[in-house]
C-alpha cells in the first residue's frame, strides 16, 4: 500500500483538535493538508469558525466547510439548543463518575464523531480516486475522564478503521487520533511546544461573545460550563498561561 502523502484534519477549533492539526503539520509534515470543519448547528459555530479560520491562516493550510446542519436538527444535545440554559459545573463535579455519566447525554450529538470521520474518509477516497494520492484522516479526540464517551476511545477508532476498510472501494485508508491516550494537560503541554496560538482555540460549550483585546478580536469563553472548567484546569496543571478571554 502506498504511503499517505496527505492529511485531512477533522477540526472543531478546540484545544485537542487544533493541537492535533499542529502535530500533523509540524511533526508528521505531510506534503498536503486539508482542514475540514463541520457546521452541525452547534451554538458555538461562529466562535469555532473564527478560530479555525485563524488557524488555517497560521498553518497556511486550506479549510473546507461542511454543512451538517441536519445533524443539529435531530440532536437533543445542549450544544445544538441555544434556547436552553447551560448552568455552572462545579470543579469537584468534573471528577465525580456518577455526575459525569449524567452529563454525557447533555452533550451527546447522535453519532457525531463517526459522521465526522466518515466525512473525512469520503474526501480521502475522492482524492485518491481523482488524483491517486493517499490521504490519512485525523481527528482530535482524546480520552475523557472520569467516564469516557464511547466515541472517544481507542476501541471506537479501531471499529471505525474496520468500517473504513469495508466502506471504501480500494481500502487501505487510515483514521487516526494521535492524542487518544492523552490527558488534557498533556495536550496543552504538546501544543505549547508546537506553538499553538491558544487565543485562537475555543472550548466553551455555551458560546458567549467577541471582545477586542489589545487591538485583536477574540472569542470569549463563558468560564462556567464543564468544558471551560476543564480547559482552565488543564492549562493550570500544564503550567501554561492561557491568553484566552473568559467572561467569568
């Protein structure tokens, strides 16, 4: 099987997916790289897109936007229902397994990570059929603690690779999650070494606003949702300053 010459990154604009894109670009150094960002009616879409467009410019990599708004239309996740209030998550609750299990369905979009990977795989197969070039597909997921989501595990990636073999005409494609075994503070440490511009990463579940800071327009994190709390702790544990803006 030919060695892949290109990389397709499924990117969401968060710490994990942007660090993955930087890892692919700076460490793996493919000849060609494409960022794919999906609109599934997430309430944070405009903040995520703003960050990803900045990242694409920083990496000098093309960006393609994909319309998956139908997914938001069937999702019950708070991520796709801006009319529903997101309440503060207490720091201690982040590590409570029982409360973590109760939170999962609040943020669960049906089959989302599988769909994102298949979108990337579809592009990889199309590019191979049209140009003969092999592309590997990357996604910035990692293990969640204390309770993992089923589609954020090595087992999930193994199953998706089995599907990829049967779902494509030629087979031989690879779906990869380089940070799958990392804790979030280790992702921050890696991203810091790779030069990730943290102010252009967005982790907030609620979506807040934009603010001009020292002449730069930046997205604002709410600071109280579970993902903002997790982000703050990761930067603290990694001993890295987060230049992002928080409302709380």
